[in-house]
C-alpha cells in the first residue's frame, strides 16, 4: 500500500520536510545527503507514495481540473470534442469534468456555479443562449473559453468553425449534383450563431427564393426536431425529396427515421448533405456530402487559449477550418 509523506518520514526516522524536499526534487538545493536521498527513493520505489491532493490544492490554490459544459453528449460533434479535449487536458496534467446543460440557460448557469464551487481552475463552455454567455462572462471570475457559439458579447476567447465557408462548400457540392432540382435544408437550432452562419452560407449559393420555399426551421437542434421538419416537408411534397441537407447529424437522423417509417427504407436515389461527419454515414447507400469539423484542432486551440488566460497572456480566439467529405452512391 502506498505511503503518505509523514508515514515515510516516520518509517525512516527523518523529518517530513526532508521527505517532501527529496520527492519534490529539491534535495540538492537544501544539501540533503546522497545516502538519505537514496533511502527515501528506495522506500518509495518499494511502497509507493500517496499525496493528500486536497491539502495540496488548498496550498497551491489550484486543483488541476477544468470544467466543460456542453448541450448534450448525444450530439456526435460534442461527444468527439469532449473526448479530444479530455485527452489533451490529461496529457498536460489536468482532469476534465464534463457536464450537460440540455441547452437550458438556467441549467447552464447552475452547472457553471457548481464547477466554480468545486474550485476548477477554468471553464470551457458551449453557451445555450446569448444571455447565458453574457451572464457567465460577467459573473464568473475563473478563466473561461467559449466553444462553438460566438454571440459577440464576451471578451473571453471563443473557438469556432468556419461555418459560413463550410456551408457554401457543402451547398455548392449537392446543388451541382442536383442540377435544377430543389435542395431542401432542415435547419435546427436556427437562432444559434453557428446555425445562422450555416444558413447564410446556404443562401449565398442557392437561388433567392430558396430561403422561403426550400428551408424549414426549428428552434432546437435535436433528433425530434429533424423528425418534425421532415414530417412537415413530406406533407408539403407528398413524397420524399430528391435532395436533402441537414444542419447537424441529429437533425439528419430524425429526418431519415421519418423516411424509413413512411417508406420502409431510405431511398437510395436521395442525395444527402449534412454538417458534422461520422463513419456511420458510410453505411447508407446514398450519395452523401458532409462537413468534417476538426475536433483535435479545436481541442488544441481551446487548451492553448485557456493556458494563455491562466498565465495572464492575451488569449486568442480562433476559427477552425472545416473539411468537405464526399461519399459516392453505392453502385
């Protein structure tokens, strides 16, 4: 069983200060004999050492933990981003505590306050609303980095994707294949800045009437919102569309669920385009374009911004470029 520093000191007949200096790499500075150093290290090698992390945290006034608040782990992008950020934090000696707000402003505030009370060293937050982002920016004194959504009301660094340019690339790709046929766009979370930029990119490529005739919108960005929008589109067309674009994978999942329920299958001739990417898309027979968000780059940029904030350097917001992926139709 690992021993605490005071137990090591008692067993070897030395002071606890001597043990701590040796374990902390300061033995030479304080002229602790080579023999004493060797005895302590041999004992630790045999028994191990256990530190009181709570006492250590109180002394250093830090806990080597960060908090991350996201809307939900069911969203594949947030799940991948959480995994990448947790890995990067762990590599640098930090533990990441992950919480889900379910896109509720009050829940987000409660989670942030709870993490602060646990004395995390900093917070990463995907804000559910503009008001929540502004509130946290004005009231939380811990270092903060906002992710994914820039409402333009905070001085804290924000890490986002190039959603406008990515949307243009995605829209142009499916529109070229569609020719003169409509490309219907299911837009979930339509009031979020991320989704607003995606809708703007779509409209920049499509004809003027597309905004009224070819788009359906929902305030939320969940699977059930995709289902509702697809049901509305089916009622409008009386059949499945030939070209369909979704603002996220959850929205696409909901739309495909409706088509499968109504038809018994996913029509192979249906062209699909979606934001975010997942290997599961390869299991569909359709021609599919998707926008890949570079989660490892996100995590690296977020942690760098947090480190800069903690060291009182000028933190930098960053926009991460997206990548267009094309999966041809099964032959």
